C-alpha cells in the first residue's frame, strides 16, 4: 500500500513518546511486537490503552478466559484463511 492509499496514519514505535511509548512497551511485552492495529489505535492513546487488557484476554491463556491459547490461535488461523489473509 502506498502512502497515498492510507487513511489513518500509523505511529512509528521508534518515534513514540509519552503515553504512546508506554503503550507500545506494554504491547511489545505482551505480543513481542507492535502490530499495525495498535500503531493506528495509538492515534487515540486512551482507547488503545483500554484495549490492551481486552486483547490480552482474547489472545492469551488465563486472565479470565476459558479457552486455551492453542484454540484461540487455531481460530485466528482459520479466520485468516477464510478471509484470504496472509497469516
């Protein structure tokens, strides 16, 4: 995708400061990287910060979730496959 096609700017983790840098540190600790979805959500740091724990429950084992990480990952792979996405 060219820069002209983007609708919302993604914040570069290397350039993040303040709350956004803290957010990116937490996301990196949880996911091992900063996905593009969080780079977009960081335009609204409060909303993005509230979504980190929710995302953790959805994607990781424990934290109140009844499904194992393996089952969750299988759902992600199947959904990606059905939607024609590269995983």
